[in-house]
C-alpha cells in the first residue's frame, strides 16, 4: 500500500490563494450588495412617491389650466375694465416674467433646498392669481399676471428637478410621462371651465380656482420629505456670496435681452409696424445685450448663469432645440384649432374644447406608456424620432382643414398629433438627465424649459403675422366686394357680424385657408424637431455611469 502523499508547499500556497480569492469575491459581493442597498435607499418609492407625483402633476395641470383659461376670460375682462389697448399685456406680462426668470431659477435650485424653493415659487404664483382675482383696474390685473409669471418660472423645471432627485434614471421617463400626460388635461379643461365660470359665476373665479388647487399641492408636499441628492452649500454662505453664486450680473444682462426680444415680437404688427423705429430698436437692443451676455458668460466660465461647457454639449443644445420646436408646434395648434372650430365652424368655446379631446386624450394615454417602455428598453431616441415623424404627418394633415372637413378626419388628424406629443415631449428631459451630472440638472432643466417659452412666444407671433397677411391676400380673391380691413379688424369671433350673408361662404373659405397656412408652419416645426432628435444620441439609460472615483480606482488596478 502506497503511503499518502503529504501536501507540498506549492499545494498549500495554491489552497491559500483559492481561499483568499474566494474570501475576496465574497467580500466584493457583499460590498456590491451594500452599494445597491445604499443606492436604493436614497430614492423615494411607495406611497411617498405617489404623494410627491400627485403634487407635481397638479402643478403642471394648474399651470396649463391658467394659461388656457385666460384666453376665455380676456373678452369679459376687457369689457369690465374698458381696456382694449391693454389686452396684449394680459398675456405678455406673464410671458415676459416667466421667460426672463427661468434661467435664474435653475441656479436657485442648484444651490438652495429644492423643496423650499419649489414651495416659494408656488406661493408667488398663487399670490399673482389672487391679485388677478381681486383686481380693480387693468393695471392691477397686469401686475397680477406678472407676479404669477414670476412664480410659474420656477415650477415646471422645479418639478423636473424633484423627479430627478426622487427616482433612479430608468424610472424617470414613466414619471415625466405622467407629469406631462395628465397635466395636459389643463389645456382642454381651461376653455371649458373658463366658459362655465365666466357665464354662470364671474371671470374672477378663473383665477380664484387656482387657490384651492395650490392649497392641495402645498398640503401634499409640505409634510413629505423630498431629497436633495446633491450636496449644496449652507444657505447663509449662499446669501453672503449671492451675486457670484447665482451670477446676478449675468442675469441682469440676460433678462433685459429676453424682455426686449419678446416686446419687439409683441409690438411688431400690433401697436407698431415691423419696420418702425420702436420695433427695430428693441431688436437691436436685444442683440447688443445678448452679445454682452455672451462675453460675460465666457468670462465667468462654469459659474455663469448658463455655463457654456454645458450648453455646448450636443445632448444639451439638441434637446433644447427639439423641445423648442415640438412645444412651439403644440402651442400654435392648441391656439389655432379652437379658432378653426369657433370661427370657421361656428361652434361655442365649450364645444371647441370638447373637439380638442382627441389630441389631449391620446397624449394623456401615450405619454406614460412610452415612458414605461423607455424605462424597460433603455433607449429614448426612438420616442423622440417617432414624435417628430407623427407630428409632421399630423400637422401636415391639419393643413388640409376646410369649412366642410368631416369629424372623422379632423379627429384622426388630432390623434396623430396627440401621439406625437405623447411620444416626444418627455424625451429631451430624459436625455439631459441621463448624460449630465446631477449637479447640473436644475440648470439644464431651466434651460430646456426656457427654450420652449421663448420659442413659443416667437412662433405664435409668426403665426399671427401669417394669418393676417394671408387674409389680406385671400379675402379679395374669394369675396372681391367685401371690406377686407373691416373683416380683419372684427377678428375671428366677430367677422360674421361684419360680413354680408352672401359673402360669408367666401370669408369662411379664406379663414380656413389662412389657418391651413399656420399649420404648414407647425408641420415645418415638427420636421425640425425630427432633425434635432438625432442629436440626443443613442444611449441606454439603464446603464449606470461610473463616477470619477470608480474610474480612478479602475485605472489604479490596471
């Protein structure tokens, strides 16, 4: 019988290496599990997330409700205050303050507590609504709209910043889809609610209605913990160095540039001719201020109001352009479709609001579904591309509307437009949040939303110019004997009182053709959004991005 071989030194060393390797593997597995547990712990889930999302969706709803409900109340307000000359400022005051302050709100969210800032902006918005509701003069009403615009400037990007801090990247598309999908109901509810309140109660309730909604939002969020997943300096330190941290000098240059640009667009073709000294002067002033701001921003570097290092990244500027084009098309169609239903088809504002439901409902149902799909599959680019394609087809078909277009056709066209919004609207925010550092997300959210605000204002002005010039061209062709200027001055809602009964079919055809030309503009915007969507890149949001520390560790191990 052979003796049992004793283990050699090499065998012992081999066994020790295996044991050491196994222990190291187990330790790494425990560390990975702990890291995953810590990663999960910093996110919000369950009932708390539902409460936060309910508050944010209500904010989005009330913002869109406020914008759409005002259009219904404006004729009554104008009659009450005998202020026809001020009517342009009812919308411009809100728009100017929102656009001018929006980039600054991104810096505020980057350096101060997100929840407290969000509630502060909500309070300012509600204060503006209260001032509008109790206004005793046209000037007071305009001040109220300006204050409401200041508050609104920080609400949408604040909601997106809160979502970024509450949920991991794969879950955000679904949450953002719900935010925009359910919130879009405010667009269709605005004309309906505004018409009912104006007719059966008072126009003041169009603004009082914001107060109880704001109270519900505050109750949902005040007692709920909302995490700040980025380290922020102490508030007193921010206050001591406020002008540097928030780049108030850059804001003081940037805000006048925005205001002068929007005032030029507001005045051009309305109070003053486009070639007038006032309008040209405003455009020149905006251009000079923008050049000065670019120089200042280059000097400030990453501490600028809008850091150029962030703005020059392809995902940032392509997302801004995509969102600018797709929302500008949405705002324009949301404004001119009711004009088609009320002016050309002769329906009431309430019925026109009901006829807008196909697009709103399709957006409402598709946005959460697409967001969920992006979270599962990981890629947001197909949604953005599909949004551009569907929008181009849908708006192109809307450009064929006539006084006799059947309900099945205009409803089908709206379905395509609604799906295009549901597919595309949330994708720029997903792209930016996926590729930029968490510390830059508030500023980036403000920039993307700002692009929508400034783009929408410019495009609506272009659309107004298109329809006015088109009417001056088409009315003499369809009704040669009609008083063209009298019909145009009467407006879309009163031209039936001015036009002779025998001329009415021709006038309706001219108005329908003019609205069609506006939809050509929206089709072009959708095509541009399709082109810009490719710049967002092909990235999988399910793959975590390695931190700088992990990259250094990996480099050391190599």
